[in-house]
C-alpha cells in the first residue's frame, strides 16, 4: 500500500510540474520548462524509493552488464555494412523505378493509347 501511495504522490508531483507550466504562462519560457523538469525530478525521486523503482534500478544495471558483453563491430565493419545497404537501396530504387515506368508504358501507351 505504501508503494501505491508513493506512486500516486509521484504522479501528483509530475502533474504539478505540468500545471506549473501553464500557470506560469506570463513568465519566461525557461521558468516554465524548469517547472516541468522540477516536477519530473521530484516525481522520479519519490518513485525511486518504491520497491518497483528499486527493481527498475536493478534491471538497468543488468542491462549495462549485458551491453558490455556484446561484441560490437569495428568502424571498418560498420562502414562496409552501411555501404552495402546503401548500394542495395539504390539498386532496388532503380529496379522499382524501371518496373513502374514499364507498367506505366504498357498500360497507358499500349493498352489505353492515351499518349499518342
């Protein structure tokens, strides 16, 4: 029950920050944005101390561990793969353009005779 109350308080703090954005309509935009950021920070701080918030922290830490295990490609491999993809896209664009123009020619010139 305490976690639900903390989450409710976190949502209220976030809503207060957003409400502050609109209530400070005559103030400079910097203050209005800071109002939203303050509500977000306060809501996050309250939600952080709940049991689901702590589980989220552990989940994030496990994600960092998994990212460190990944074998990332080198710069050369990345550039080669990107070049191959660009080349394939250009070839497919050309093939689709030619197919479109061929079908257009067949339908409009040969079948319907509209372009004479």
